[in-house]
């Protein structure tokens, strides 16, 4: 499970470099995300543009990442592919997360800190 | 008591492809991932839309992963058999395992979770059967001797 991240002044963009978040890698994803939010700034944006498939274990892991964030932090999602968006929509989890069309629009305005 | 209607006579297949596939995999998450890819390539002659492919992959993934986690639980020698039959715009799926029966002999039917709760109370699981019920038709479960047999249809290739 490869997660890349890039830091901006008040935001961390985490990019999932895998095409699936499924039962095989859900736990690993959850653990990696916890590390990245623990030491992250106020906004954490999860770029899902490379993720073509997400099952209920994957969804559970994304929800777990939201629950693991610090109170003052936000976990936002960006660039959901249609198959991923469908899972969020059917389960109404799309009402729980702030979802951006793309990683670029999500970090717009944030100042590059790297 | 009411009379059952005669089943509708299906229209003969014209331009719709027919296909059948049978796949047996060991019950573990890696094999499920590989099996999904085998199913997609095995049925690749069928002209499904992107949305239909993703529905197929999601539903079968949920069913197979449930079997790995719940039906076989502690066992690591379990096998899962998947049959798929496509005709007249409908994909019939039959999935068989020899693990534990469904609790109460019935499929779980949990209502959709309330998400208006505090973040820390959000559910992290229980979406699987909800998704399966949303995306399938004619979902049926039966225990035949030592086998769990689940059947369902995905209605594809029809104008909606």
C-alpha cells in the first residue's frame, strides 16, 4: 500500500498510489493514514484519483481514518472515480465527507510549504 | 393465497452475447482479488458499461469477502465456487461455499446506518450486505446439506 504525501502550509495532500482499496489492503491503509494524519496539519486531503475500486472494507478504512483524526483536523476527499463515488453515494457516506472534484481544486489557495 | 404468474417467456437473444463462467478459488482475500480479475477477463466479450462492470466487481467482491471472513472464519482450507451465466441481458450468479451457515439461516438485512451521529460513532462496517441488496435482484440464500448457496441477478444491457 503506497501513500505519497505533499505538504502545503496548512494542508497535507495524501495520494493513494494504488488502484484499489479493498479487503487485502484496508487495514494497512488505515494504519498508514493514521500515521499521516497524526503528524499532519489542520487539513488532510486524500487524493483518490488513482483508485479504481473500493469495496466495503475500503470504505470502512476511509471512515476509520476520519474517526482517527484529531478534533481540530479535517479529512477531505478528492477526485473520486465513478466506481468509488458510487460506493460513497449508495451508503450516503458522501454526506459525511467534504469531497472535492480534484486534488488541485482542493489545495487551491494553500501555500506550497515543501 | 395467490396464484403465481407464469414466468415471462424471455425474448430470444439477438445481439446480446451469451456467456458462462465457472471459477473455484481458495477462500482468502488475495485469491478473491485475483478471482475478480479472472471473472472480468472471462466475461470481457460482454458489452457491459463501465458502471455495470463496477457493479459486478463490487457485488461479487462483497459476497466473496463475506464468505472468507464469516462463513470460513478460522478455517484456511475453504473453497468458493462461482458460476456466472449471461443470457438475455441478465447475469445470473451462483456462489457456493461449505463454511458455516448464515446465522438464523437468513441473509442479514440491516437497515441503512444513521450517519447523523457524531464522527466517532460512525459505522466502519456493515455496508457489505446493504450494497449487495441495493445492487442485485432475485437475491436468494439456501443451505443445501453442507453448502451455502447464494444466487442473484444483475440486470444488464437493458435500457433503463
